[in-house]
C-alpha cells in the first residue's frame, strides 16, 4: 500500500473513524517527539552543549522572561 492509497482509504472513512485515526496519529507524533527530545538531551547528545550554555547564562543573570522576548519580537515586526 502506498501513501496515495492510504489517503484515499482515509477519505472514505466515516467522520467518527477519521477522528479516531487523527487522535491516534497525533498521539503517535507526540511519542515520536518525546523520544527525539530524550535522545537529543541524553548524556553526550547534541542538546547537552545547549543546556550547558543556558545554565551559564542563568548563572550570570543574562536571561530574561520569555514574555519580554516575545513582546520585543512583536514590537520589531513590520
């Protein structure tokens, strides 16, 4: 079965079954995302240097609340 055949089959599902499939697929994607985050931030993984940098910035007081950053970004948009 290919993607086009799957799409066609999904289009033919009754709405309650499509909703059930959509919920399942969303859960599948959430689990995949969680696994990726766990892999990226496990010891020795590529996210560890980012965490170390963040910890240094926090220790130096070089961070600010996200709300401030978002507000600044909104103000700078054309």
